[in-house]
């Protein structure tokens, strides 16, 4: 099991560590974002690199929750099958709580791990940039002692052309 302790990374500077990560995601999303999305039933905002490439990265920020519980998911994805109107992908990653550490509401930087299997479908030929996303995502807590099967359903907008 991977265990990350903030105090071992930068002793006495866990606030700076968390703040730098948040700034890094914000700056990265401003310069490299190729798609944005929202999963309303899960309260997740998504910013990702180019999802048309064979391998891409998705950053998700939980919304509609207490400030100290705003989780961040970093998910590398691999396209398994891709056509003009849909894509099927597989990925997984880590769920962090940088804001909770920054706000002194938790000492656990890593909340858990997940595996994502999903599809993005373009339902409108006239607007192929708009996609509907559906995912199944088994999730386990950081100690691997409990987990749930999450499902994500949302709307994605992809910038540019394929």
C-alpha cells in the first residue's frame, strides 16, 4: 500500500504543499485543458487533457460539499476504442484531499483509490464537442478496508478538433 505523509515531504510546510498543488492544477487547466465537464449527481467538475489521444489525464474536483471535504481526483485514462461519435476508456487513480489538509481538517492527503471504466458518447451530430459521459468506478478507501461502486454521469465539452 502506498502511504504518503505530508510531514515527510516538506516538514512543517503542509500548507505550502497543498497550496502549490492547487495552484498547479489551476494553471495547468488554464493552459492545457482540452475538455471540461460536470457530473451533477456526484458534484464533480472535470478538466482533462486531450481525450482523443490514446492516453490522457483527467483532474476532478468535488463540489457541493463542505470546504474541508473538497476532494481532488487525478486519473490517467487509456482509450480502448474510439470512433467519431463515442469512446470507451479505462483508467484509475488517486483521490486526494489537498484542501482538507490546507484547512487543517484532515491529516490524510490520500483518501483512496479508484478504477474507472467509462464511455463518452456524442448524441448530437451537429455538436460533436458535446458528449455524455457514463462511468463505473469502484473506489476503495486509503486503508483498503472499505469501498463502494460509484457511477458517474455527466456532460463533457471537448475543445478543438480531433
